[in-house]
C-alpha cells in the first residue's frame, strides 16, 4: 500500500493544498501583525521622546519662574527696607525741624500739624462750587 501523498514527486491533494494555503495566509497575517506592532512601538517611542522633551521644557520653565519669583521677592525685600529707612529718616528730620522751630518760638508744633492737615484737606469753598 503506497500512499501517493508521501512520495516526494507526487502532486499534493486538495486537502494538502487547502492546508498549505491556510498556512501561507496565517504567515502573511503574522508578518502584517508583526509589522503593525513594530510600527506602533516606533510611534510610541517617538511620542515618549516628545513627551520627555516637553516635560523637560515645563521643568525648565517652572525653575525659571521660581527663580524670577525669588529674585522679585529679594528685590522687594531690599526695596521695602530702603523705603523703611527713608521713612524713618524723613520722620527723624521732620521731628528735628519741628523741635528746632518750636525751640526758636517760630511755629508751635500743633500749628504745623494743623497747617499740614489743612493743606492736605480740600477746602469747603471748592466743594460748594
């Protein structure tokens, strides 16, 4: 009993042809799936690199913002100290001037305060107009 399908030079049977055709189709689908998977992986890698770059830019920007905030805080602190010293000096000079004038009998301190207050307040005549 010889089986013709086992002979090396024999013609494949219809069943063998269908199986071979199915095998070929599965191999093509596997190759396509592999290619598709590799393409998705490549795109994912590109996206990952882009996201890492964007993250680094955001970190840099955040650090610059923090540095700017600290610089402004330091400048504001120095400016506040300077203005405080100027105000203190101005009060001291004003007190010395008032004291000197009061000692010389030129203008009493209360009159100076009233004159300053009057100069700052709007006059009633202006309001009536």
